């Protein structure tokens, strides 16, 4: 089932997600819906708060559904190591048409649970690292627009207000 993606400034996007404690069929079916929703929107990452569910769940697939090996489910994820710095453009399904350059760690190691509750570690470099950091930020209620300079943020927010007035947001 394709879920509806919440756009900024929906308050759920700025609220920290609750840890997941039940690893049941309902969770797995919700995760399936998250992948379906992300693929339909042509995204590479999606966090539960973006579909209105304030829980610490995110899905990532840099292949956009082409390579099943790249499907990554991170439940209750934490970044345990980070190194280097990368400054590159990123976007967000909750901010259509907005792309901004954000500083991120070049490499991260994440500890998370899978859809069955099993703990594992995953490393990400470059785009995967960026995506992991962006999605884990969502679970803390942090949006990428708050990781850029105030001046750039004001410009982006002005653009959003303009799109809202035109009924295009
Ligand atoms: Ni996002």
C-alpha cells in the first residue's frame, strides 16, 4: 500500500520518533509499505515520520528497487562511528523541488535492528553514508534544511511559501 508522504511543515516531521519494541507482522507489513511508497516517489530513503508514523524506522535503497541486495531496513538505528567530511547536494521527499548542499560525515557505521529485531552493523560511504545520516536525522526530528546556513534556509523557506501560495506544495 502506498502511504501519503508528509511535507514540511507537518509537525510530525520535527518530532523525535519512539523506539520500536514489537517486531511483529504489523511492523513488517508497514516496512513493506514504506519501500513501496519510497519506490513510487522515486526516493532512495524514507523515514517513518515522513508517512506520519513517529517511530524509529527507516528504509534505504540506493538502487531504487532494481537490486534487492541494496534494500536496507534500519530499526532503532544509532550512528556508532563517523569519519571524514563531504559537502554535497541532497534532497528530501518531504521537500519536493528543494535541493541543498549539506555537510555530512564521509563514512559512518550504524548499529540497528532489522525487521525481525536482530541487531547488526552496517557501514556506509559517500551517498549511502549521506543517506543514512539524513534518514537517522529524520528519526530525531531533524530536517536537512536545519543543517544549512540561516541565509540559505530563509531562501528555501521563501521558495516553499511561494509554492504553497501557488497551491503547488
Ligand atoms: Ni528526507
